[in-house]
C-alpha cells in the first residue's frame, strides 16, 4: 500500500465514522465502530471494516443498513473529500475484536484452570 492510499484510507475511515455518528439516522444501525479501510490504488473501490456491538442478528441488520446506505456514503465522500470519482463502497464485518475476546477468554480459563506454571496439569 502506498502512502497516498494509506492516507486516503485513513481519511475515508474517519469521514465515514463521522457520517455514521452525525448524519445517518437509521434505527437498524446500532453501536458501530469503523475499524479499517482498504482503498484500491485508483481510489474507486473502498472496503470498510466495521465492528458492531451486539449479537449476530443486530450485526447482520447493521451491515444490511450500512450497505443499503452506500449511495449516501459514496456521495458524501466524493463531495467532502474532493475526489474525482465517487468510490464504490462495501461494508464488511471486522471479526478481529471477537477473535481477540475469544483468545482472552481462553487465556483466562487457562490461568484459572488446572494448569500448573509450566503448562502441565497438576
């Protein structure tokens, strides 16, 4: 990834986060955090990764609502960032937080379980 695409990735991530918090009024959208963005070198395609607080049903409803509002985000990015072309946006679920929580739970269970200090059971 070049410096230009990294910079645009950060700008788009921040702008979409701001738009979700301030301008988007959809009851299906829960507590969303935009965790990352992948931007193509020509800046025409953007994949935004989001983390959604809630169960799988809420996660699916939020992703469906965000992808349904893609046109709004595309126009806003085009206008607010002064792009030459409106980018095509796709929202994806970022499961890294879920995986991190699962690893943390496993580590906690090992620490409180029957494992000794060298990893062998006593």
